[in-house]
C-alpha cells in the first residue's frame, strides 16, 4: 500500500489515537488532555509540518464525524489551532536538526509556542466564542476557573493560571510519549523512504 509520500504503510499507523483523557485540578473540566497529539507529532516528524497540520485536520474531522461536538465546534477549532502550534514548529526544527537533540529542541520549542499561542487564542478567540455560543458571559467561564483555583478572578488570571499550565503539561506529556516511542517505531515509519 503506497502512502502520499510514495513510501509504504506509515500513514495507516497514525490514526491510532490513545483514547485516554486526563483532567487536572488547576483547570475546568472542559480542558482535557487526550493524547491525540502523539500521532500528529509523530506524523509531523516523519512527513513534515504540512503533513502534521493535515493529520491534525483529519483527526479533528474524524472526531467530529464519530463523536460530534459538545462545544459548538469551538473546542474543535481550538484543538486544531493549538495542535498545529505545537507540531509545526517542532517538525520544522526536527527537519533542520534531524537528531535526538533536534527532536528535543523541537518538542520544547513546540510546547512553549503552543502555550503562548494557546493563551492568546483562548483569551481573544476561543473563550469569547464559547461564551457567545452558549449565551453566557465570560465571567461565567472565569467563575469555572475560580471554582478550581481561588486565585483566578479575571480572564487574564484564567489564562495565566489555567490555560498556560494546561498547555505546558499537555506539551510535556505528549513530547515525553513521542520521545519514548519514536526511536522504536521510526524504522517502521521510514520503510520505503530509503
């Protein structure tokens, strides 16, 4: 079976998304780490940043088709944008520094970039869109943050004390899993590319 890059099977392994979801005490329950960025990042490392973004898009579309949305599409848009904010810079760096060190630098950079982009996108796009979609004031979302952390009392503190640590932790966990498995599965992913 040929893939889009002319090699053999790697694409068929990428949709294997880990179904585990984690919730954390510093963030409202609508923030979940689902580890679906693991195959996206592996695909981006293997086939490049454009392929990573396309895998991210396919992941979101499949999730919408299979499960639908509980966030009026806002969470799905956020997952796509923030996922791309991690995988694109990580894979660009890995393409230039194709080594273990390059992968680590790429994943750290991707995690930091995802965290910064995630804060801005949440503050100025996602949280306002979520509030509008569900006809609720932003203060109601801030109150959800206050319920898990009494120091959250504004949109700024929500983003700094909930969104930022969530994205840092997500990036770290995804990067750790990719770091631990990439070397073991890379020969399978590289078949036909020699």
